[in-house]
C-alpha cells in the first residue's frame, strides 16, 4: 500500500464525518485530532520517537478496544486532558506545553459513538509498516495536500505546492547551525522541507555532535501562524518529523505583522509564502512600528519584515503576487528599499494555476542581505536582477496537470523529480546566494517558438534575437531604475493565449456589441416570462 493509497483511505473517512453532520471545513481538524494519537503510537512502537509524548490514559491503547458511549466519553475526556493538562478532577495529567498547544481548545463534534468506532477501526486496519518506509510525517503532509486540493475545504490558502517548496529549499541550501524562519508558516511546509534537506545531508543528523543535534531539534526552526487550527496542523507536522522547537513549539501562534513578528530574532534564512490580499482592518492590522513603510498590502508589509529580519549575509526566498512587483506609491518605495539593503539577484516568474486560488499570478524573489561583495554593505546592494520566465506558454496547471510532475522536454535524470523547475535550478547555479556563474539564454525550453516584439517591448530593445527568445535574462539595477521606474514587472515573451490590445476593435464598437448582446438577452427573458405567465 503506497502513501497515496493511505492518504485516500484517510480522506475517505470524511464521509463518516459528514454522516455525523460535521462541516466540510472541519474535516481535517476533526480527523487529525484522532490521527495524531494513532501516528504517535505507531512512531513510538517503531522506535522513531524515543519516548511516548502523550501521557498514560491518553494514548491509542486507551481507546481502540472500547465501544459505545463509553468510547465517545473517554475520547472527549482525553481531548480535554491533552488540552488543559488536567483530568476532570483537576489532577495534573501532563505538563508538556507542546502537547497543550497542539490540543488547545480541542473538542470533537462527533455525536454518534459508532462513527468514532468506525474511524478507529479504519485506522487500525491501515498498513502502518508500509507507511513507515516514507515516514508518517510525509503521510501527514500528503493528507494536508489532499485537503488543500479540495477547494471546498478552503485550506488551499495555507498550502504551497510541494514541488515549489522543494525547489526553493534546494536553491537556498540550508546548512546545519543556521536559523530558518517562516513568518507565515501555514502548516510548516517550508520548515519541514528545510529540515528534511539537512537530514539528507547528514545521515538523518546521526553525523552531528550532541550539541548540534539539539540545536537542530529545538532552535534551528521558528515560524509564526495567525490561525489557531492551522497552527495546530503545523505543530503536529513538525513533531511527526522530529522537530520540537522551544516551549511554544516550532510554530508560534500570533501575527507576524504585530508583536509576534517584531519579537522574532534575525534569521540566517527566511522562506515564506505570505497570505495574499489586503489587511481587512487596514493599517490597524499591521501594528509594527519598526516597519518604515505603512501599508494595508500584507505582502508589502511581510516583505519589509523579511528583508529587515535577515542577518547580514542571510538568504531569503519569498513567494509574492505580481502586484508587489508593480504597485506604485508605497510599493515602489519598498522595492527600492529592498534593492538598496539587499542583493535581489533572482526573480522566478511562476506559471498560473499552481496555487489553489485560481488565476493568481505569482513569483519567487531570491535575495541576500548585503551585496555580492560584502554581507555588511548596507546601501546600493543590488547590481543586477536575473529573471527566469516559467510562465509564458506553460500548461494550465491543476488536478489534471500537476505542477512538478509533467515532462517539458528534459529527462528526469537531468532535472530530478520536479522537471518544471529543473531548468530554473540549473540556471540558478550551485551557490545559494545566486553569485555563481550564469549565462543569459540558458535552458530556455520552447522559447525560440514564442512570439516577441523587439520594437515595442522595453526589455527587448537593443538585444540580439537569441536573448529576445530566451527565458533567462539579466537586467541591471540602473536599467530597472531608468527604464522601469523601479517596477520589477519584467517580461519580454508573449503568451500564445494573450490578446494584443492593438488587435482589438475600437472601444465604441465593443460597447455597441455589448449593448446589443444585453438587449438580446433581455428580450429572451421577456419571452420566457410571457411563456411562464401563459402557463398560469
């Protein structure tokens, strides 16, 4: 049984939850409260966890042999004890702040004991030995990804595609002893992937000294998450991967645009996909008094936090929507400040459809605190910005065309497991700060067939045909300032699905056509109403 099979079997339990009247948005929270108890049991039995983190009386063996109303009542008691650390008589059951955080305010909405029995029976029938081969943490992440892909759950806003996370981590190359931060942690995908990357480099940390291993377990990773239930998922995810963090866990509950973010110490690496949109509370939602530029645009506020919170020489990779690249006013000021304080060396233009919010156009910005010459340089740190266009003439991604799993003309042996991003990783280079040798025009698959306009597009004026038809280009800081007015919305290839404004009819003709179509639609409605009245 593969992990995908097990994930589907777990997801099928949502049918049981629905039969008990539980809302779609609560499926995963309800499921993982029980699933975590089971996974901790399996990890302890397999020796993955050195000690059982749950107290006696609150373990899988305390519920899996029971039935009826006694089972449901015992399960409710266990959730309350894990949440408060005390039993119904006020006696201390445990004093583990991490377990209390994971089960904070936890309660089941199940009303029928038979449904709980069915869920327990299903979990006991799963081939956990097969699941252990890839790690239960990976299985848990598979469940989170499944939840995110189901648009009705509304969880996609917290989920970054794993192919993209893996690629960003491989480019940034986290090292043992570095502090890695995610101020918009979601379910902790970036932090977990960074941990797995370093484990792979060090034989699962077995090569480390006791001091270094302790640092990796408790101090190397820190995140902030605003939504309590999402933070719960993140803490479970981290613990199942052997990441414990401080007394609040790896992921702290709070607002990174408030005191929780202001209190974060500077990091060596920041990986993030800040939430899209504007703050509903306006500037009042951003209470940081240490950010220079006040804005209701959450991405611009997060971007300021990120480049200010890097140590000298620190590296960042951040997913941001297109509007951050071209927004005027405060947006321009933030971009100038970023390029002044950091070496913004790379922008990856991502294809549409890879996020579960449809139509969102995004990019990844890679930058380093300081300049390529000195990490202590504080001004004029960006000399050149390299842009890789992975958006133009790319497929429409979604469930039928998963991002990172389809062939684009390169062999898997050459580009690894994420062929859509393999070409980008090749041009990014071996050095994590983007200062390795780079050549414009490299790995520009299918670009020669893409239409360009060398007379109109600013990016194509005065360059040779090979670069105009490539996906990988370099633009000087001076050119960005003088030609683009410090906009970073840099593109030069024309998508086959785009419509040229010059080919559109005149506006008055379009308006007349629209008016005619509306009149025709209204006439059809009048005829329909008349027909319905004739039936009465």
